[in-house]
C-alpha cells in the first residue's frame, strides 16, 4: 500500500516564516511616540496616524537590542 506524500505532509507542522501580517506588524513613530501600524512604500515606511516616517525600534528598544548583541561576535577562547 502506497501512502500519498500529501497525506504525510499535511500532518507536519508548518515552520516556514510566513509573509508579513499587515494587521499585526508595528513600527515606532517618533511623532506619535508609540508603536503604530504603518504603510510601506518603496523602501519608505509611514505612520497610518500622522503620516510621519517610522522606525523599526524606539530609541530605548534599539539601545537594549544593540546591548543584547554585544559580546556575541567575540572569538572563542583557545584556553582550556
């Protein structure tokens, strides 16, 4: 008895990253001072509330993100 591959695949979890979800993605708007939904143009992103440019992170979140990356690019120690 041969099992069709589609029967097997439909039970596997889908771990592929999906497309961005317009309804849940947010970016930081410096004008509004909060994370907002945004509109995307060719390489530019605009706040849906005020029309100003948006950023990926707020200044505080950006600082924390960069701090979390420090030390991750160090070479491993050769000492035992």
